[in-house]
């Protein structure tokens, strides 16, 4: 019901805009007004809509707790004697029945008989709260409109006040972004502190065994868990290096070709295709890696291994014969293919942004096209290209689905691209999947991994900024 009030509020705000504009024209007839009638109208629209929206937003937040308190205060004695968890479940089922959904069949007598009546009571409470929120919002809109109409006069600085509202909205959006980041960091630091209080940070950073599973009984194997995250860092680094080895040169060279060598028709055809590839879901690349690239790589290495069996390289042949579908090389290679559109599209835009006067000056000095690219364009575009590479590295570090489907879940401390490995992000998802207890080191280790990943990413950003500042060149 609350959402049905929004069109009415919008119509009222638009009506206030027209009315305030007409009133401003009438009151400023023959006088020099500070602001235009449209600015008075915008000021009236803001004061009509914003207070009502604030009231609706507050009502939507507090209506749930208020409804729960009203339900609990008037609940039958049998319901009040339930355990807290079952009592909350009963109230939820009563709300569902009151909303018109079919009654659940899990409650026995006398609760099954009480559920319809409590559902009707929940519907009445919800209706009362909804009507109260709408009435309060309408009252706020009326009071805001009356305030504005009493203020309209030739000397009203409506333009300054409207711009003040706009500045306030922009500041609020900026504050939300900053506070969201602060909240994420605070949650990571708080839960990571709880984790490091039970697991030494040196063991976490430098330990070579990762087995966070804790047993139910103390006499079971692995009851204490092993939280050495070095294999996860090694797997993340290995897959990232493989991905960037594929994406960086191909993406950069394709950007150079599209920007400096390709004709207009070819560029207009290929660049949109690359940008479309950037929007392909990562799960599609995961299926491609698991069903196509993985088996093809296994057949390739098994075939090469069969050539070496029985010869001087028999050990290598036997090893290659055991290569399976899931390996770091498959995940990194497919991830590199996924990152090519990012590197290529961003680098192409950055190279095109280099002033044409630099190209003309290089050609005037007798430089060839390749010399112009290597000695003029790339140094000029280096800060932007470094940013594109950093974005690709961040995507590679944060990728989860491709690694899960193509590299496996085994935590191995190895730099062998033919082994199955796992990454930090995959383990975070694995640790937080399903019903978890947030008091055990197993679950809290996900926050330790998240904080470490955040710090590493922050360090990469700082290093990239230093590189950019060192080689940045200013051009007229």
C-alpha cells in the first residue's frame, strides 16, 4: 500500500512545482526577482517530496520492529510460552498468513488453530502501520508545501537554496561511498582480530598447510584445523601471473593495432565485439574452461607424455600422462582470455586520448609509425595503460567461478601450472557457504583472508600510483 502512495506524491510534487512557478510570477510582477520562476518551482518540488520520502523511508525501517512488538504484546499465552526461535517462526508464519499466502502445516494444536486469528491480527497491524506511514508522509508533504508557499517572494534566493540541496545530495552520496568502505574495513578488521586471537598471524601468513575443517569431537583427526594460508597465496599469484601473461601482451598489442594501424571499418567492427566480450558472465568462461579447454589440455599433455615414456625422459612422460582436466594453466589461460577485452578496450581509449600533435611532431622528425608508437605514444599513455593493467590484475585476483570450475579446490604450495590449486577468493566462498557458526576459527578465517587480500590490493594500488607518478609526463 505504501508504494501506491508514491505516484500520488509525485503528482503532488509536480503540482507544487507548477503552483510555485505561477505564484512566483504573480508576486514578482513589476519587481526584479533574485531567482527565476522555475527555480522557485524546483524549491517547492523539493520541499514537497523530500520530507514525505524521508517519512516513508523511516516508516519502512521501523514498521517491522513495531509490528513485531505489537504482535508479541497481544499474543496468546500459549504463543508467549514458546522458545524464542519457535515464537519468532510463529510470528513469521502469522505474517505470511495475514499477507494471503497459504498456511503452513508444521504447527500442531493449539498453534494451528491460533495461526489464522493471529494472521488476521498481523494483517490489521500491518494495515494500521501502512496507513499511519501514508498519513504521516502526506502531512509532511502538506507542511513542506505550505512552508515553501509562505516563503515565495521576489527576494527569495531560491536558486541558492536549490543548489544547496543539490550539494547536500552529492555530499550524501559521497559520504555513503566513504562510509561503506569504512564499514567494510571495520567489519574485516573486527572479525579478523577475533580470528587472529585464536590463530597466530605468523602461522596464518607463513604456514604451509591449509585445512580449516574442524572436527566435532576432540579425538577426530584435524580437530584443531590448519590455517596456513601460504598455499592460497601461491595459487592466487600463480593463476594471476598466467592470466596476465595471456591478457597483457595480446590486449596491449590489439589496442595498438586498433588505434594506429587498423582502418576505420575494421576498427568500427572489432572494437564493439571486444566490448561485448567484456560483458560475458564469468560462469560461461568457467564452463568453457571445464568442458573444452581442460579436456583439450589433458589430451595434449597426455599425448606428449606418451612420446617420452620408455625413453630418457620417462619420468617426465609418466608425470604428463597423469595430468588431469583441472589445473592452474587452464584456469589462468581462460581467465587471461576473459581479461583481454578489458586491457584492449581501456588501452585503446587511452592511446587514442594522446594528442594528435605528438604524432604529427614525431612524423615531422622523420620517425616511422612503429618508432612513434614505441617512443612517443606508449610513454605518453603509460599512466593509463598501467591503470588498465591494474584493473585486469584486480579482476584476476578477485575471480572465483573460473578457478572453482577449472583449477579445483586443492590447497597446494606449488608454482607448477599443471597442478590443481585454489585461490583466496574461492576459499572465502567455500568457508562462508551454507549455515555457519561465526564463532569458530574456520568461519572467521574467511575474514582473515579477506583482510589480507584487501591489504595486498591496496599495496598494488600504491605501487601502481608510484609507477605512474614516476613516469607521468604532462603534455599541452
